[in-house]
């Protein structure tokens, strides 16, 4: 009888240890810090909210400030993740940048909703070469030159003042670098959208989630998205007309109808291969269950191949 009690006691102790280990596994805890691209900020916030519902003992701190800041912060060891909305440069890889693509979006050109030539702009669209004349060479100075009329009303050009993926991506689309973009520099995605909204002759560019309202899925009140005349025939054909809602645009990007760039992958970047358990688990979740929140938040899912590649990079898939 005494031996039986001892055996039962040992089994009880072992059971408690196993339960404790399982509970510890479930009760993931720790802190994750994220800094960087405005483009990824809404998506990162959504992922953080949903992940913390599952693991309430995890705290995720997120700051937006541009892709340049995110990369600088993560390489300096100031944050766990730098969110970056452009391709990663080789010198950054050399310094330890470990990029993981997590979703996709695009940069779109914007104009004030009260622009006196809006009807013609939306009907004709704007050619890539014309955008280049506005932002790169400065040769296109009037709205008449945009719409093909004798009209001398000046264009008020805006760009980003901060090092960011949106400006980099837009500049690459126009064949140059961010430093080559002309215009009044404005900080951040919200700031640039607001500058165009306040100026009836203004033109700018934004990441999708700052050009479209998160609730209505329509362009933000006060601005319109400029259709790109992709085939250069000075009119927006049916196959080019996908800017009325956020869903129409993201569907066009998903099927490759919108140019790339300005469509691009978005990255979470760590310094070296991530090792901290809470960070690895978060990245794994983002590349798996977290992808279910991508479309509703206004982003485009990555291919299964890219997601699997990301999981393999962090050691979660053979």
C-alpha cells in the first residue's frame, strides 16, 4: 500500500511538471519592439492586436517613422523588428539585416478632390512619362500639360521629406532615387495625404492605406487616386479602371494589373536570424495564421512559396 502511495505521488508530481511546462508553452510572454515604415504600420498594429489576444502576456510596441528609421533602428539594436517598405540594400545585409517578406502593397499617385481638372484627369489618367516630368525633370509645370490643353494653372508638387519606402518606390518607378524627387517635402504618409487634401492644385503619392479610408474602403475624403495610363493611349480603358475602391485596387495588384513598382513586397527585418522565443513565435504566426488578416486590412497576400521561404528562413519549416 505504501509503495502504491509513493508511486501515485510520483506520478502526480510528474503530471504537474508536464502541465506546468505546457502552460508555460501556452503562456508565451515577453516584449517585441517594432519601428519603421508607415506602409506597414496599419498591418503591424492589426497583427499585434490579434497576437496579443492569443498571448496576453506579450507586449508589442510599434512606432512609425519611415522605412529608413526602421532599418537604422533595427541595425542599431534599438528594436527587435524594423518594418521596411522597399528592397533591402546589399550594404544593409552586410550589416546584419535579416529580411522576411510579410505582405505586399503599392504606392499610388494622389490629387485633391477639388482639382478643377479632376474629370479630365480621371478620364485620361496620367502617363509614367508625365509623372517623370512632374517629379523628376520639372518640365511638366501646369495642369494643362497633364490633360493636353492650353491651360496655365500651376501644379503644386509634394513629396516625402523622410527616408521612406514610398518615396523610394515611386522614384524607382520613375527611373530615379528618392533624392531626385522634386516637390515640397512633407513628413510621413498622413502628412503627405493631408498636404494634398488641403491644396486643390496639389499632387502627391501615398501608400494604399493612407489613400483609402479603412472603414469605407473609398479614397480618403478630400483626395482622389490618379489612374495610371499604363498603355499610354491618353485614356483609362476598362482594364485600367480599378481605383474606385481599395478592394478593386488590391485585386488589380494581386493579379498583376498594376505596375511593379510601385507595387512591392513589405518586410519585417531583424538583426541576424531571430533567436528570442517570443520574436520567433510572432514571426511564425505572422507568416501563417496572421495572413488571414491581410486582405481585410487592405494589403495583398504573398504567394505560398514566399511565405514558406520566410518560415524556412526563421527555421520553422524544412
